[in-house]
């Protein structure tokens, strides 16, 4: 005999939160505009960083009496980036992602333009520090903003596509280096003036881009948050919920999987090492440090290393341009794999590929084989920039909304410490054993980063923690 239920109950499905509504949307025209708007800023950042390597290569000749101090110019910029990343991330959690994004673009764009007027290494060094403050702040803030709007099922891919704009800026820097800098002894000045474009773009960013819905809700600006979500839903043809989304709703299972600590009341560095957070914070800081050290150590000095190997300045710039083009397929591969293999596997694999390519490049630079230089250099560019894409995708996912900007900013800031040391380490390593020793060291550093990447949690497909 089938038992008869003694009572019946009905349940009303929980109304999704605004964040959940954003997570389940398809990728729309508004997402594309946000990605393109942030990506152009990202490309302009890469243009500025990339130009520096070509500027230093020419100044080694033009300011030959100050050549020994030029390594400090790169490191001064990276010192500014270290401070800017940490401060900018914290400000983004307090003032908003969009506001900090625009202010940092304006700061470093103006400082880059002023750098063109430098009359000594000392002046250039000070201005590059200011450039670094803006540049270091902008990158983690932009990735955090885009991450918080991206649909959950393709969030990693969208962030890698954002990072792919770095390749666009790097290629533009290589073209400016190849076509503008060699034209005269003042070519480096004209190149830096071109790099001042972000100052104008900052106006567009401030007026046109949306503010993070998660940030708006954390500040009690619920009407503004609702209008923003409805704008994205209307672009997707999704009707409004029949009942307004509550300010606080029960978390879904996916959200619980991503959440590791209760929502903190205020962002602070100490909270990055709270319960359940310390392991991922240490691991991501190690990956950022190792990736920055090898990337900036290799690519900032790449044109100068090729000149030192006996190639003419223009030919060296041409080779760097060709090597830089390999960044685009690297990002494409990373964008596809990050939703297939996951964040952790993709990041570790690309870092290991970078290690192998770095060693081959080092020995190719010594032999003078153009084919080996180009093939190994393109492989290094492919794997290294693919790793960067995965790194920027995974970092914002590790932290809840009130800590996301702080977490991403401090991870980037720790990485910038390595980028300060890397340009300074190149001359002594070259003196110790030439390019092979230098790039074997870079390869070993990449391997350490790959091991640290395996210690990160895999958050593919989960919701961002609130």
C-alpha cells in the first residue's frame, strides 16, 4: 500500500540576485562594448610598456654617457606599477572600478607625454615612476570590472580576450619602434608622445562605461545597480523579473562553491590571508612574481640584446616585431583552452611552454641563428602571453566582491616587485654567462611559477563569490 503524505507544501523559486541575472545572460552587444572599451585601454597600456624597450635601445646610443643608468629607468616604472597596483586595487574597492580606471589612464597618459620632454636619465626616471603609478593601477582594475560583468560560463574566455588587447598594443609599440624611432635621434621623443593617447581615452571611459553592479550593491546604490542590469538584460532580450531582486538572497550552490569566507566588512590586505584564503593568496602571488620576472626581464631588454648580438638597430626592431606577432595566436589558444582545461591547467601548461622556449631562445641568441632566434622568440611570445591571459582570468575569481580589487591589485603589485628586479638582473647575468645563462634562469623561474599554479583552486564555471 502506498503511503499517503500527511502534509503538502509548496515552495516559491528564489528570485535570482542581480549578480546571478548577469551570470546567466548570453554575451551581448553591451558585453562587446565593455570588452572593447576596456581592451582599448589595455592596448594603450601595452603600447606604453612596449615602447620603453625601443626607447632604451635608442638611448643606449643617444645618451651613451648615461647608458649605465638606463636599466634604472625601466625599474623606476615598475616600482611605480608595484605601488599603483596595490593602491589602485584598494581604491577600486572603495571608489569604484570605473572611476579608478579612468583616473589611472589620465595619470599615466599625461606622464608619458611629459616623458618626451626629458633632458636626462634622472628626469626620465622620475616621470617613468609616475607613469608606473597609473599603469599599475589600471590593469587589475580593468580585469576586475570586466570579470564582474562577464557571463559565468565564458568568464575566463572573456578575460583572456581582454588580455589579448595587450598583443594589439605590443604590436603597435613594435611598429612605432620600427617606423618612428630610427628616423632621428629624437625618434624616442615622438614615440612617447604617441604613448600619451590614454589621457584622451580616459574621458570616454569615464562617460561611457558602466560601473560594477557588485560594487554598486556593496555601496547601497541598488537603483543604479538595477538600471545597469536591466540594460544588459534588454540587450539580450530578457524580460525583467516579475519581482524585484532582493538586496540579499540565499546563495546558489555554484556561489557557495566559489565562496570561501564570509563577506568581509572592509577590504584590507590582512583579509587576503583569512580563513580559506591564505593558500590561494600565496600561490597567486608566487605566480605573479615569477611571470613578471621572466616576462619583463626578457622583453624589456630584447631589442638591446639583439643589438648586442651584432644585429643592426633597425633589423633588431624588425625581429622584435615578428616575435611580437606570435602573441595573438597565444592568446587565442589560451582563450579556447581556459574553458576546456580550466584555469589551473591552462596557466601551468603555458608557463612550462614558456620555460622551454626561453632556454632555446637563449642559446639561439648566442649562435646568431636568425631562424632559431625567430622560432624560439615566437614560441616564447606565444606561451608567455597565453599564460598572462590565464593569469588575469583566474586572479579576480579568487576573491569575494569586497576584496576583489584589493586581491587582484596586491597580486599584481607583488608581481611588479619582480619586474623592478628583472631589468636590473639582466646586465650581471649577461656578464656571468651570456644569454644562455640569462634565459636558463628565466626558464627556471617559469617552472617555479607553473608549480605554484597547480596549487590554485579550479573555479571554472562557478559564480564569483559575493
